[in-house]
C-alpha cells in the first residue's frame, strides 16, 4: 500500500513518486490517480487555468531536470539519469496527464550542458553533457 503525499516539504515527498518509479498510485484526488509528481503539478496548473477561465491554454513544461551532483537531497548521477529518461519516456508516450489523457505536453529538459563557469551552486550540474561534449549520463531520446 502506498502512502499519500502529506507535505509540501521536499524531504516528505517520496523519491519514487518524483522519479516516475512508483509501483501504483501515490496520490488520489477524487477520481484522479497520480503515480508521479510531474502529472500532479501539470494537472494542478490546468485546474488553475480552468478556474480563471482559460482552460483552452496549452502549457509547456520547461526547465525540467535533475541535479546529478552537489550534495542536495537525491542529487546523484543515477537519480538524474532515471528521472530524465523517465520524463522523456512519459512525455513522448502521449499518455497525457490524468486530467488530459491522450494529450502530450511539450517538455524542455534543463540543461543541455553542465554550466561549470557558474558560481558553485545547484545549477552547475543539471546538464546532460559536460562542456567537452561528452555525456554526463545517457538519455534515450526517441
């Protein structure tokens, strides 16, 4: 049995829910069931748009990514590779989100390259490639 998300603090959010690796539903919202945080966030935005009278607006998920190193919670090469491969597989599957089944969402991964000239901090290690053009880890793009 899964335990629903009960807090907005990152340490309380299940890693499998964020990495798209949960076995079964994690969050139940009425008739809607969520196996990953990405879908829940996108659907929350669709709910807001509908509430303000703009349900016809399309969204783009931009700057989606995972930190590969830096000591932050869950910042590992393995988690970065898992997350980015799973988000690519999910958004290219055309399954859609529970509120908009069958509708794919354009998604942009952050970032193409590690930004080693930035000051030390979390944005240095989001890249799929090192500055010398070698892969940080492999992502299966269709």
